[in-house]
C-alpha cells in the first residue's frame, strides 16, 4: 500500500487565504535567511510586516514541518533540514557554469575570434584560446601592451604594470604619444572596454572587456578580434562582449 503524506485540515489555512498565507510563510523563511540563526519571532514579524500573532502560528507550522528549527536556547529560529534540502536540490539542478562552458556558448554566438586572458601576477597570458581563430603573432601582444586592446585593458586597470618608454611604433596606426595614450586609457575606464584598430597588425582590429573576480577586481579580459572592416566599437558588438565578460565573473 502506497503511503501518502498527511493532509492538514482546514484549521491551518489562516482564515482561508491560503495563497496569501503561503507568501507570508515564504517571506518568513527569507527573513530567517537574511537575519541569520537565532532570529526572534518579533524580529521576523517586523521584517515581514506580519502581525505577531500570525507570525507565531506560521513559525510553529514551519518548525513542525522541518523548514525551520528552534535554536538550542529556544530564543529564536534557524533554517531547518527541509529548507537545506531544497537549496541543495536547486544547486544540483542548476550547476555553476565553468569558464569553458561559457566560452563555448559565446563562440557559438559570434563569427569573430574570442579568447580569455589572465592578468595574474601583472603578466598577460591567454588561458582559453579560440581553436577556430588563431591570434597571429600572439607573443607580440604581451610585449606591446600599448598596441592592442587586451594590453590597453590591462594597463588601464593595472597601471602599475605599465613600463615607462615602452611605446614603440609597430604600424602606422600605433598610438605612441604618451599624452594621447593616457587619454585613451582614461576612455577605457569610462566606456568599460578597450579598442585597437590595426595597431599591432594591419587588417586586424579587436575589442576587450574586463573579467572580474567575485570582489569586482579586474583579473583578466575577454578579447574579440577579426578583420578591421568588421570589428568596430559598435553598440551591439560592445554589448555582446561586455555581457560575455560579465558571465565570466568569478570563473577566471
């Protein structure tokens, strides 16, 4: 014979307003999560704007069902086993994306090359390269930070990595004037992305957006490159890049 969970009778329906009661009960679970273990009934009632008498009844029901527990000295409440089980189930059904997963998805959405660079230790290093769009003369990017988008991004956010006098001209488009370059770095900070136009290699342009760690510190960049005729700082392409970099927060 199949066992079924007991169905509560109508005296627990809080005046027949079940949907409203459910909302309040969920609000109480949220209140305990926000206020922390030991939250008192009075604090929870105030947090949820629920009358104290109703709050006491709902809290007792949530304790009886295992969604809340009383702390050892009985002075307040904490999240219970069943709430933890729900949180675990939600985490299992929505596993965190990896850097590789995000990059695979982003590459399916663009025809341009996409690469991830790390700025760890004040050094530019590519840690996830697009297998279908090789960066020609990749070593030159780390040696000529002033002449490419990912290098400019690094210099703008980590100015201590800038080496005085390292402004050699690579193409006719390379920005070599220190004052003009300083203004460009300021623009990177204002706009949220960096741009290069044939400054390292003729015919190639690129954009770069910052990748941050959980504390919002810039730890790397998302680098998009392609032909100079097609890769330009147009709003739609910039938004794609900036949004993509945001998805990589905490993954680098």
